[in-house]
């Protein structure tokens, strides 16, 4: 039963898809940095250049939330069906989600520095939410690390993945109300108006392209991370068997 | 025995065990008092800034002291070997959850009932209005609902009590934001009607996570 899995993973499809994704990402860098029109209504050159981060920034944020949704969904499926592969999907997706959410936060900070004049602003609900969500899923990964027994790890992590994902909309509502009724102490007006720009048609094209490419990247990464998880499990199985057989 | 009586039997068991040693209550209470003292030095709470900082201090004291109590509720059972007995009891697993939850709520409420007058005296700010008590109670219910579930979850990890705050605090953000904001608006002289959005958020949080925890508790303790 273990060996059948080993031979199945050699399909030609995934290496091909990996190559295609790599090309698409390279083209995406060209499109975002050189091809996309400059945001004309931004005052300084630094802001105009920083605006180009936007394409990766939004796409990374998108992948982050999709990945966490997949983790919660896989958690529900694991609890219902008790098939180890759903837990593998959950952990793989959570790791990728943490990676992309971190990329989203870092790219946001790089953009915010020339645009808002600060790396970080607690006045922005989306920024605050991304930080909270990142902490939820870091906690998720720490929980997994702290449990040795695979079945128990899968079960408890599924529960945390579901509860954690349920808290995301409520956290968003809370930081949203918090900031809309909070008096504006620093600066005036809504934070979205600072560094906002009009999207031209070409910009929308690049944004959609970036979201598509990052989504594809997510699928490819998820596949290889899943493969790694399966191999890891096989190694564990073999070790256990070797121990039993002496 | 009806469902309610089973729940109450578990609550009564925890209350009696606690009344014999008073370990949990005393440590929660002393810890809450200590955190207020620490914040007094950290923020130099005086008449001019106390209304600004006090809501945060109140909720941090409640959350931090609460973690102590939540942790003990399952760790004590595990250490004494009574957890298996509890799980073998001929009751629905959700009755165990609600029993533990109500027990935890009673302990946290008891701490709050001493903490609020204490802070009222120390900082000369009236913290005992019915509206404020309602906000604190609603926040505490949501906190204990998730906290009881995660406490049962964290005793299954290697780190045990260290794990609970790490799991709990990021998920607790809505309660914390709503609790702090609502209390601070009340201290500014707003009425309940002015903070209705925060109340709604707290009620929604309580309802969603009580339901989720009730459904998921079965899976936590199924071994």
C-alpha cells in the first residue's frame, strides 16, 4: 500500500505546470514593474514606483485568505471522513497561507513607507486584520508542532483551523467598527484616501493577471507541499515498521 | 437525570473541589491584582489619563487571570487522573463542556466581582454601572466559551498550559476590541444605546462560538 503511492507521484503534469508557473511569474514581474502604466495621480516618483508593489501585494493577500479557507474546509472534511490526506491538505495550505500573508504584510509595509510615511499603521483595518490572521495561523502551526501523535494532531489542528477561520470575519468587523468610530488623531479623512489612485484599464489587466498567476502558484506549491507531507508519512511508517520487525 | 441536572452536577463538582483548596480563585485574584499594580506603574495612571487607559487594564487583568483559571480546569483533572472518569460518565459530551464552561464562568465572574470594586476604589472611576457589568459579562461569556474548548485542547499538547494563551488570544481579538471600546465609551458618559454595535458584536461572538464549541468539543475529547 505504501509503494503504490510512491510510483504515482511521477506524473509529468506537475513539473510542466511548475515550469509554466515560473514563466508566468517572470512575465508578471515584467508586467508589474515595466509594462503597467505609472499611476499618474500620485505626487512623487517614490510613490509611483512603490505603487507597482500593489499587484503582488493584493495577489499575495488573496492567496493567503484562500489558503486559510482551504485549511478550515480540509479540517471539516478530516473530522467527518477521518482520512489523513485531508489533514495533509490543511497543514500544507496553512503553511503556504502564512508565507503569502507575511509577503502581503511586508510588501504593504514597503509600499506604506513612501506613501503613508510610516511602515505600519494601526488605523488601517485591513492591515490590522492581516496581522491578527497571521498570528492565528502561526498559533495553528505551533499547535501542530506540540502534538506528536499523528491522529491526535490532525484532529485537534482541524478544530483549531475551523475556530480560527470563524474568528476572521468577526475580527474584521471589530477592527472596522473600532476605526470608523475612532476619532482621527493623526491625519484626517479615511486611510484609503492616502495613496489611493485611479485604476486604468491596463492596471486592472495586470492585477487580474497577478491574481491568476499567484493562484496557480498556490496550487503548484500546495501540490509539492502535499507530496512532501505524503513522503514524510511514508518515512514515518517505514521507520515504525522497521522498529516493529526489529 | 435531565440534561440540565447533569451539567449542574459537573459544575457542583468543580465548585466543591475549588472551595476545598481555593487554589484557582486565589491565584486568579492575586494575579489580577498584580497585573493592575504593574499597569499602574507602567502607565502612571492618574486622574487625567485614567479613563483612557483603564478599560484596557481591566480587560488585560481579566484575560490574563482568566487564562490561569481556564488552564487549571482541565490540567487538574488530567493530573489527578480524573479526566477519564469524567469522560466515562454516562452523559452527553456537550454536558461536560457546558459543566466546565459554567464552572469557569463562575470563577472568572467571582474574580471580576472583586476586581471591579477594587479598581473603582483605587482609581476613583465608577466601574459598577449595570451597563458596564453587562459588557463585562458578555465579553467574559465569549472568552470562557472559546477558552474552555481550547483548554481541553491544550492539555493534549506537549506544552500544555503554555499553549492556551497562544491559541486563545488571536481568536479573542473581537471580544477584546469590543470590550475595551465599549467600556471606554461608557466611561466617557455614553449610554447603552450609543454602544449598541459593540453589544451586538459581543452577542454575535458569544452565540457563534458557543455553538461552534459545543459541536467541536466532542472531537476534542473523543479518545
